[in-house]
């Protein structure tokens, strides 16, 4: 998750000045003009495809439009929210151009519908006098459940400043009440990161505020993205287009919401974990039934049933879009069949529900409507799973399935089954990968050459760059953009300085982006088109080393991360053992460098170790955050080194600082490294790319 730096002067002057200086705000958006001099308008082929798509969409079903506005109480007091660090944490104003009565032909007509629905922002009543939501402040909704004396808050957004803003907004509008409990529905950061904007940890520790989460929440909240975090950060920039202009020709929506807030992510550990499959908990007079749904949209997740109100909270397992079975940022492939089964279980556990609401989008009211949406998504996840494997068992491969699989017409006509966030074509490939892996059975693909090696051969075979450019232009003009991209990518890998080839490939990506219903696909195409034309945008990330997030990492995770960070090519000949002891939490580790590999084991030390390092885990956290160095702690008497320091110095000398600006296509890295001033052994927060 990235937090972008905004110009301080512009922040002081307000939104209009911000729009002039923030590179993400596009002054041409309202006029429907392209922000890039090489940018193209939708082609005839794209316009024709757009008309074909529009003709198949169920626009006569307007229930989502009505439901998204139902229960409206008050607009947001402001469309911008300031971060405590001085930049803008949230800016809905930069998307206001979407509210024009204009058909933006550079946006898939289905996606344009969703992008406009996500402009509905403010305070909404879900259940009169009982349940309220603030929408349009983040990727996620924040939900306030009224207890006897205070608020029970579900999913407190990504960062603390918008969450604090939401609480004040609710209290100012509905009457001031304390927060008595916070519920984290699952382990993605947009569902817990704003908690310190709502409650003080001292109140939590004193028992005045409960924090409830599914079993194993803390481990899963951190672990998924630690080891490949920097790569995930880079890929998140592509999937979420976090450095792309907000424009009809750029970023238009994030499908689950407009975007991700950019304040400070925080975390307070749960005081109670839901461990049973079904668990009843009453807080402040509100009876709740929690249904654990592990291995669905997140490794740990739970639904909530309010039996006295017949209200069902589906967390993020059921929203207004099909979700990612595999997310392009990178994560383990999710279990689509278990997902379907848990939705089915909810339908049968709570069949008399009268309202269904979630951590994204808008509620559905009435028993028939709620069950209709649940059934739609249950059936789609199950159909993707079963029919994909049906085809795979007949020989359809991971490289063919997305061109073969077809969703049933009855599901295609359901808005809740559309590919806004996840994409059917991506999900069915993921299902094959989950069961059969990446190999398609063709031995030629067992050890494929690198693109930079095969690219020159393709260029040579086609008679050089000239014929390839001509073929690329011909394919683009005929609307065969996928085929054009497959050919032109070889030219870009073979001749990175061939700007004409890069521009033609960008043109193909751009049209594919305009055509895409999924924001993940659209953003990926358009972000890479921008990079091919101008290189990676030079946008600086704020150093937001949140103590909550870093301190939640286990010592073992940090040591494993060091093993990933070290350049094994420089470790040849190193062989040593180091003990690490943290007395305040009773941990001890044996760390061994052997065969250019760093291993660690908890609970053991080696009496013959070359070096023993002793410091409290609370002080080690300062090192992990970059707030202190080992040497500083040693001078302060907080760290003790006993033995030969050479292993310590050896390891420090071969650590790599990862930055999320590596190239996808050669020749596109023209910006400075995003991360600067990282201290030895620090874990950059941007490595923890926790998102959907």
C-alpha cells in the first residue's frame, strides 16, 4: 500500500491548489481531454466493442442505483481529509468529473456505471436507529452499530485520519457516543488500519473497548505480504494504478471503492478472537453471531448475524462485484469452492435475513433481494471452480482456459457477478494454477527463455524492427490489440530504446484498458502504457514506518526477511553462527549462515556461536522500523554484543534495500528510487503491501 507525498504549499492552499500541484489530479479530466501528449482516443474498434458490450448489459435493472442512495442522511463535511503528517490522506474531489452527464467512451460502459455508483458518499442508515455506514472515505465502508451506550465499529478503514473523520462526522450528526468495540472482519489492512482514529490503546488494555477478530488474525494480517512485499508493492502500483492520473483516460475507480486512503495505517491487537465456527457474542446489548469463513477472500474472515434485527454482515465475501481468486498484486490463490460453500452456509444458517450489508458498496434490503445476491455470487464462485476443472480434465490448459470458459448467461445478467474487481478470465486461470500449477503440459514451456533473450530472435525472424512496427500498426488499426501486444513486446525487449515500438505497444495496451470492465485489468494496461511512453512516474513515497505494523511482525518473520534481503551471490564463503536473545519476551534464536543461505530456528542457541546479541524485542522493533541502529542501542546500553562482530558486519554488507520501482519493460526506469535513507536491518513499511 502506497502513501503519496503531496506538496505542502498546496495543502495549505486547499483543493484547487492541490489539483494544480498533485501529479495524480488531472486538470483536463472534466473536459474529457487526454493527460498525455501521446495518448490516444478510443479507436473505432474500441467504440464498436463498447457498443456491443453495452447492448448486452442489464441496464433495465436499476436496483443498485436505488440501493446505493437509500438511507442517505448527510454528505461528507469535506471531500478531502488531511493526514497528521501534513499531506492529503483522502481526496474524493479529484473524481468529481465522473458526476457529469457524459458518456466517457474511454471507460467500459459497465465500469462507468460502477465508478459513478462509488461516487455516492456520506452517512447512510442501514437499519433505522441501529446500523449506519460512512461511505466514500476510503476503499472500504466504515460501519457503526448502535449499542446501549456506544458504537460498535466494523472495519475501521485503511488509515487513522479518515477513520477519525468518520467518527466525528457520525457523532456530530447522530449524537456523541463512545466507541465500545471494534470488529475486524478480516486480515486485509483496509479493514483494520484506521483503528487508532477511533480508540485509544489504553482504553483497550483497560477493558473499556473490545477488539474482536477471527482466529489467527494477527499472524495473517502481517504474514501474507512480508516475504515478497516489495514486489507486491510494485505490482500494486500497477493493479491499483496508484501513480496514474485520475482521468477518463487513467484511473477512474477501484471497483470496491474509489481508492485507498493515504494516511497512517495502525493496528491494535484483538482482545478477543472468534475461534469457533459459529460463536455468539453480546456487546453493549447487541447480540451478534459470528461465522468464521477461513480460506475465502482472505485467509481469515468472518460474517456477522444480528438475530434480533435480521441483519447479515457479509464482510468482503459478498459485495457488488466478483472478487479476485488470484489478485494481480500477488498472493496465494484463493479457494473458490470454499468461498462458495461459506456463502451457501450463510444462506442456510440465516435464511430469514432482511438486510445484507458489507465492508464495500451498499446494502441489499428484503429477504428475496439479499438471498438473490448471495445466490448469484455463490453460484459464480462454484461455477468457476467446477467448470474450469471440468475443462481442465479435458485438456484445456492455463494458457487456454480464459479464451474457452464462459459464464452462464443467467449469471452474466446479474450486476453482482460482473468483473469489476476480480476478472473471470484471470480467476479461471488461477483455479487451474491452484490445482495444476503454472505449467501447461508443453515441454517447450518448462524452461522458457527470458524475454530479453527470445525478443531479439523474434525481431530477427520477422526481418527487423521495420516489419514488426508495420505489423503492429496493422494489428492496432484492425483492433487486434492482444495480438499486437504479443508481437510488439518482443521488439521492446529486444530494442528498449525503440520509442516507436514502445509507443505502439502502449497504444495497444491503452485500447485494451479502455475496453476492460475490471479495474485491475484497466489499471494494469493503462499504467504500463504510461510507463512505456514516459517511464515510471517520479512520485515520492512518505516514510510511514508505522510502529503498529512493524511491531506486529514476529522476530522469526524479520529474520526470514533478512534471509530474503541478503544478496546470496555475495555470501560465498561465509560460514558462521549467531545467537539472538530478546529477554523481555523470552525469545531466543540460532542464526546460521551456511552455503550462502541464512537459516534461523527459534528456541535454540549455540554455545559455540561466534557472536551473541542480546536486546529486548521492544528495542529490536526500533531497529526494524529504522528509528535506531544496533550501534545506537549499544551505546545506550540497550544492546550487548558478545564475541566476534564479523558475522554481523558480513550480513550487513550484503543486505539489499528493495525499492518498488523496478522495470516491467526495459528502459522505463527513469525515476529516482522511492525509498531513501533506509537504515541497516530496517524493514520498509512499503514491503508490507497489505491490500485486497
